[in-house]
C-alpha cells in the first residue's frame, strides 16, 4: 500500500498548531474579522520567521509597507533591539488606526510610527528626510512590488534585509498563461531578486511564497 504524504495545507496546519496560542496575535485576527477587513495577515509560521529575521539582522530601524491590522507589525517589533523602532506605511487610515491600537496593546506603542497614504508618496518623503533602515517587510498591493523594491534599496543601510510576502501568488507567477498586472509585476520583482547584482536572496515556496534578500554592502 502506497504511503499517503501530507499536502502543503496539512503541513501548514501542523506548524500553526504546534506552537501555543498567542493572545496578542489572536486579538489582531479577531479585530480584523469583526471589522470585515480582508483576512490576509501573514501565516503563523512566517510571523515567527519575521521575528527571528529581524532579531538576527540586528536592525534598529524597520520599515513595513502594508500594515493591515498589525499582525506582521507585532511580529516585526518583537525582533527589534531595545532601542529599535518600527515605521509602518498604510494606505487606509482605518487600517492604520487598528494596527496602532494592536501594537499599543502588545506593548510596542511607543516604538511605532504610522504614515497614512499612498506608499509611494511616503517612501519619497522618507528619502527626502534622509531616513535609513536595516530591515524591510513588503506586504502591500502586488502591482507595486517592483517600485517598493527600488525604494527599499535606496533607503537601505549596507547589509539590510528585505522580505516580501505573497511572491508566488498561489502559483500564478509560474503559469505562462497568466498575464494580469499583478502577475507581471510579481514576475518582475522575482526576476530582480534573482538578477540584480546589488541583491542576494531566495524565494521560500511555503504558504504563498516569501522572498528573503540582503542588500550587498
């Protein structure tokens, strides 16, 4: 009898059930659900990975592009050095308000800054201010990923880490028949990750794909 191997969704469920419940993150998910917001926060496994990556990078300044309800923000903030700060860009004021409340409840309110509006405009403002960051997390509109990558490279400290979620778009990026704007933009983003001489990185195929790269310095 042939052994039945577990599929990706079953393995992801195993990982999510392996760790004890997290009250702060549960609060975020409940708040998102109660307000009818999209339930698209990063998966449990990737949230824990974000905390580890920030901690290992030693970054004191983290930039998040796309806040939603604050799930990834909490995971990023947990990896910060004691003097570190999180700057988060969010298009919608109601999302930023909810995320800020959740970060406050989790104990990170005094170490976070939310900028509301178009991410492209906020990124240009950060450049004009001379800001620099050691860690970036991109999880916003998929069509904007290539320009967000350009901005991150410009704002990066030497050796900065850039992480981006949903880089496989449920496999659509690998299907030549798919030619929608988001798919084309994500293919460009992934190609840049592989070919840009300023970057060294990889794509993790679990969940919906995670890009992890380092800006050479």
